[in-house]
């Protein structure tokens, strides 16, 4: 069993990743399982910021904690996210998620598996489904 207090991985600074996001995103690592089987992050998207298209080896669980945003799976219409919503993205499903153009959105992301999947980036300079 692994217990993490205060929703932040000890001695780990916040990040502003750019390699898998568009716009400004702040990410606080919560935990990485000792066996590498999953990891958790608190992620805050500024207005218009989103992930690139990507997959997760064994899926992902998102819990929206602040603001409003969108999540979209390949070939589907983007779905609005609000505080309290929980999303399960199945293993290998191509998707993106992030804030609306006018609001911030934060979520806790639990990524299952040891590897972040294929990242395709933006399509036509903008996230589309």
C-alpha cells in the first residue's frame, strides 16, 4: 500500500509541460506507484489549453475539480465537463481533454499503465474530433 498526503508528491516541483499540451498547463504530480503501474497528477488548464491527441496503455480516470472543459474521443463530438464529473477513458482510446476557450479547468488524472501512449499533436492547428 502507498499513501500520499496532501495531493502532492513530496519533493517534486510543479511542471509546465509543453511537449503534450497546447496552451499553458500547470501539473502537480501526486504519486507514481512503486511498481510503475499507475500515476496521478493534478492538472490545471488555462483558458483554451488542451492535451494533444493521446492514448494510455491501460486507460485513464479524470475527476474534474474546478471550472469547465471538454473531453473528446476520436470520431466523437467533444463532451462538456463540469466540476464533479468523472471520466473513464478505456485503454488505447485516442482522446484529448482541456479547458473551454473562456474558462479554466482542473482535474485529477489517474493514468493506468507505465507508459504514456501515442501522441499525435494538433490536427489542422486546432483540436478537433
